C-alpha cells in the first residue's frame, strides 16, 4: 500500500502568510504542517510515500523533509503538479508511483489528533473499492457532507451543501484501490474549475464500493487563519505527535 500527501494549492485564504511560502510549511503547534499527515501515514504502517506539490516551494519541501529518514523511512518521493485544478487532478501525478497498488491519500492541511491505523487496516481487509473518513462537525456546510440511508451506509456525498443532510463531514483522508485510475479520466471540471474528489467518491458509490469510518478523535483543517489557530491549539494539547529520529536532525 502506498501513501500520498497532497500539498499543492495557492493557500489564498491564508494570505499574506502564504504570499512567499506554501501553506503546508506553516507551523501547527511545534511542527510544520506537513509533518502531521506524514506522521499519520508512517504510524499506520505505510512506508512508500509520495509528496505531491506545486508552485515555487518544491525545493523547500525537499530541504525540510529530505529523504524521510527523520520519520523512519528509507526514502521519500516527490512529484510536481503543474496547475492547481483540484484534489482529483493532483492524484493523477501519483499514478506511476502507485503502480497498480492501493493507496491512502491525505490532504496536507488536515490535522488529526489520533491514529488512522485501524481505518487503514479495515481498508486492507476490504480488498476492493474506496474508504473515506468522516467527522461530526458543527458547520458541515463548509465541507463535503455524507448522506446516509436507513442501513447507515452512505448514499451520496454533497459538496458544501447549503442544507446539509447530516453533520458528518468528509475529512481529507481517502483510500482507493486500483480502480481509481479508471475513474479519474471520467471526471469533469466542476463549476469551480476543479476536478472534485467528491465526484470521485460518488463514482465509487455508484459501483456500491464506498465504505466509511467515523473518527472518534479531534480533527481540524488548517486552511484559514481561524482553523490554523484551532489546529495549533489542538495539537499543543495532543499526545499524538510526530516521533522524529534525533540523529537525522
């Protein structure tokens, strides 16, 4: 199983902090933001990890993360996204790296205060299809939101609905089997000019192959000044923090 961390985008909601750097290099608690998803994947037992980035901060990511040995990896890989056209578009950069394997995709600005290993283990046992992680939030209209049927299974995912059918937000952790490379070319640009990850999840739903987990621990995105501050406060009080090899400092 491969891991993919998406750290592209322009970070316009965090201007002027992101005028000269990528938002995923900003601090959350005592660590750079990108450390947290990297820690999540390594702690879940994933050792082949690709960082997909873009813009003019690629060198900064390589200088910061180097070969990944600080996180206990033998090697860390990098790919470049030429234009920020959405999460699903960024995934295309990872096809040759994943090479027919299954993968766990994390958005670099999603900060979790607990382990995703139990969910990844369920996905390994799932054998086929996709899996998304959900978190109950007070403002679901800001996110992709899951709608459920009487059996508790997801019936559809709505992107930033004005009238959310539930308070279960889809957070930025997605797990896909090799069918993802068949489905990505079928996606069309949204009204926002993006290839939406919600459309990818709904494509798996149409095949009856989308599972989910509702996470019990803290989560925050870090894409706005308010959520960046909230994520920092959460991680200052969390015990689930990156464990780094000191001899690599």
